[in-house]
């Protein structure tokens, strides 16, 4: 019967073998984080800023001082 040795006390070679055995394959799935497609009817700050408008669209008049 093998004696139990804690993972932290194992040598580097044994830990690598255990880690390799625990790792699985992604089986064709990319592990990259993805962003879900947004619904066009939901509120979006970006569209609010794209439209422009606001106080900047008002005409600017200079009144000369006499």
C-alpha cells in the first residue's frame, strides 16, 4: 500500500504528473471568454452618445458691448 503524501510536499515531477492527469480537453471548444450578442431593444449608452445633440447643438450668439 502506498503511503499518502500531501500535494504540497510532493516533488515537482509528481505534482506535474497529477496536474496533467487532472486536466481535461476542451474537445473542440475555444476557452476564450465570449461576449453575448446584445438585444437591440435594450438601453445602450453608446447609442445615446452617437446621436450627439444636447447643449452643443444650440446656436451661439455673441453680443458686442458698446
